[in-house]
């Protein structure tokens, strides 16, 4: 499979790149600064998300996996706008699938009540969580031929190797037997590439945790 990873120099995007490449997929990294990435057998294309996207950037790609955040540029509006731009541009590049690295904040802790609205949600991550919630709304409102999947990690996603099998959920926030919501970035990347390969959750949000 030919997979393009938007945001491949980020730590989540980088983990997804490593996982996809380890499975023999042909990987293209779409990054703001190509000089920051030098990985054998990975094509690199420059993409500035603050500029209009063009279809040629995605030429020859089967699926795009996007790991986009607004923290680095202090521009959280970039998240939802990138979703819309991708939905507009990818059909012109004959790309029919888009997988999105989402956030946990929009998961529901009770019907209609999101995690980000909880009193104990960390203030440092609130803007980022709200931006990802807006991105999810763009996906759900879109009238598009693109087959998309929004993949929310656990509340705690952290550097580290695989810790074993992961579980998949939907819109509801869930925890392990110890009441924790955790996933290593390695296992999150595995779940993302599994979905890229299997395509079992079209046009919906899924969540990943132990």
C-alpha cells in the first residue's frame, strides 16, 4: 500500500511512519521542513499547511494518514481547516481514504458530556482538545466521497514500546481494569496502520486504549 503521512516529523507521525514502513508499505512523508527527515526508502514532500494544498502533493497515494496539531505554530484553527482542505483536495488526487490522528477530549464520559468539559481536564491541553473536537465536527458534517476514520487515542498517550494488545472503542471514553486510559505511541501507531490496512471503520470515530 502507498501511504502518505502528513506530519511525519512529529512524534506520533514518526511512530506511524516507522510502523508502516516495518510492514513493507511504500511511505511518503509530507512535512513542513524536509531537511528534518532523512529515513531510508521514504519519499519526502514539502507541505505548508498555512498555504493552499494542491492535488499533486498526494499523487500516487492510496491513503493519507494525517497527524496535525496547532501547538507548534500556536494556531489551533489550523486543525479543523486542514481537515476541510484535505476533504476538498484529495478527491482531485484520486485519493479516497483519509485517517486522522484525533484527540481524546471529544470522547464522551456520559451521554452528550465530553472529556474536555470535565472539571479536571488539564488546562494546558484544553485548546488542543477543543481543536480536535472541531476537526471531528468537520468530518461528520462533510458531504464527501472520502472514506475517513478519526482515531482517538487514550487520554494518556506516551513514548514507549508495545505493551500488548489494544482495545478499540467508539465515542465513549473507556479505561482499563485499573481505571486508567492509556496507550503507548507504538501501540497507537499499530492500531492506525491496522485500520489503514483493513479499513473496517469507514466514516466514523474510533478510540484506542488498553
